């Protein structure tokens, strides 16, 4: 059985998460053999603000994941997110090159290249080119034109760009650790790939990854990635609000938030009654500050709810901006650590009037108990998406190196495979 090692590093604002898996090239199944989650340092809203600190934090996480997996990480897919991300949809057109007018893989590569030829400032770089649909001689709605007959091939693509400076900073950090970059993946795309079903993508859905410092969003319409964005607000803001509102430290505020979120169901049930039982008191947390006179109700309605309202109004604005608001009957799939905040789903339904579910990454096998928490959606997605387009059923369709450098490195996937083979058990 042919197997390859895959690794992913999610550089988040709250945590650095590393995952190591083995993909079977025959079945495409990915088995997780190691992972780690370590506190993040030097990252704000998805932007690296201190390379030395980030490098040390990534090193810690990578070393622990390597030890667990029993393999060294020499190459990894890495997440990119935050408000420096922007997206656009671009169209490409080429004449079919073969004499018998049968469309080949080369024609598809050329038409995608034509679509990616957008004018970009030197401060921005393309990190994702995703075909939405092809048309052959004016007939649209084609998923895969290879083998069809025609003279004119067109494609609609979704393109994601990121700040060159931030990408360079990520590269510096990986270089210092001797890890080759297998490809940047927008964290919103990684999370989407980890948590969405094909039906949701086909019907139309919005994925919202609520992290510590930012919210990454992707919209899928008719099966295709059609809009991406990132909002510079995250679940840490809720912690800050609690700290300010109750005059407690950030550590205590985080403990309070997690305690309320853990008992969300029971607390909400109790609050629905006219005379709620006050069995949920903050006394149990043994905080250094005096907070025994504060009830969950005060924190929920006075502190958390207004922030959640703001978060969903930003998400709503972004959906409006995408112009796909009428094409998302599957509603929202929320993920990321912040998705578990008490009251999140209820507030989302109220503000946006859309169905909402929490998304977890369940497409991997192996050590999955630990990685099915929503905060791992991006991490799991990195190796799921990276593996699919490097060795799985999408192999060869997406050349991460080409996306990275904007030039064709001919055969880089083959080289990558050879390179990785030496680390196999
Ligand atoms: N069980 C939970 N209940 C409520 N909130 C939680 C829970 N677990 C994590 N969080 C919150 O989720 C946030 C971290 O989420 P996540 O790990 O997805 O962020 P990140 O990926 O490091 O950051 P970002 O994507 O913004 O760069 C923190 O604010 C944390 O308090
Ligand atoms: Mg994240």
C-alpha cells in the first residue's frame, strides 16, 4: 500500500496546532498519527507581529507533534488567515489547442492560468485559485471539461490573495525550523473542507471559523467556493469584555467564559424558567477576584450577548457584500474554538434568520477523538485539503507550488512525493 506522510501547521491567534497524518494513496484515507496544541505567541488577528516569538511557539508545537507521531516534519501545509485576505472571482478564456478539438488537461491548465492573470500589486500574492465552473463553446455549468469537444474553453475561478509580507513572515518562521512549505491554505478553506458535506456545498452554505482573534469565512454556491473573507474580531473579544465588565483578569474572564459555555445548555434551560435556580455560581471557579454576586444571567445578557450580536452583524454584512445571500439555503456552519461560546448559535439564528450548526472535522481516521473539537477544524482541514490535492482524488489538479510562486515548477508534486518517501516507516 502506498502511503505518504502529511503535516499541517495552523498558526492561530490563540493556539499553534500541528497535525501529522498518513495518507493512503490508494484509498485517500488519512490516518492521524500525531498532533499538538500549544499556546500561540506573536500573532494578532492572524498577522505575525513577532517572528521570534511565533517561531519559538511553532517549534514547541511541532516538536511535540513529531514526538507523538514518531516522525520528523520536513514539509507542512500552513494556514493563512486574517483581514489581509481578500478574494475575487475571475474569468479565463482560451482556444482549445488540439486539432481534433478534444479538451486536454493542458487546456484546463492554460485556461486557469488565463483566469489567474489579474493585476496584483507587489504587496499581494495569490494563495488559492479554485475553478467554479467551466464553459465549452458557451455551454456553462461544466465541472470537468477534459475529454469534451469544443473550440472555446472558459472558466470562472475564485481567487484568494494574501499580504506578501505576512506570507514572507510565515516562510521565515518555517525556514528557521527547517520545514519546507508544502502550500499556504486559507484557514477558511481548510476549515470548510474539514467540516462541510457535499450536499451543503451543492445547496449553498457559509462556513464561519470563529477563532480567537479573527473570523474566517467562505461561501460555497452550487458546489463551488465562491466568496472568502476575514473579519478582524474573534472570541478573545468576548473574554476581554468579561474582564472589563467584571473587573477581573483575562485569565479569570477566560475561565468564566469556558465555564458558562461548558454548561450552556443547563444554564439556558434554567434561565428560561421564571425563577431560575442559581446553581451555577462563579464561586466554584475559585477565582482570586470577588465575583460571587454576579449571576450567569448578568454576564450573558449584559456582556456576552451584545458582542455576539456585533459578531453576527459583521457576518451578515459580509454575506450581503458577497451577493450570495439568496443562494445559501444550508445556512451557516460555524466552527473554530469560538463557535462553542454560550449563546452563539441562538444569537446567530436570531440575527441572520438562517439555520446554523456547529462544524467539526470528521473526515480523518486514527487519533481522531482529540481532533474533532471545532478548534481543530482548520488543522484537520490542512492535511485533508493538502492531501486531497497532492495524493488523493484531486491529485495534480492543484499545484500548491504554482499557486505559491506564480510560476510552474513542472513535476513538483512528483518531486514532493519522492522527497516524502524517504520518511516512510
Ligand atoms: N469549549 C469552548 N467554549 C467556548 N469558547 C472556547 C472553547 N474552546 C475554545 N474557545 C475559545 O475559542 C478561541 C480560540 O479559538 P481557536 O483555537 O479556533 O483560535 P485560533 O485558531 O488560535 O485563532 P485565529 O483563528 O483567530 O487566529 C478562544 O477565544 C477560546 O476562548
Ligand atoms: Mg483559527
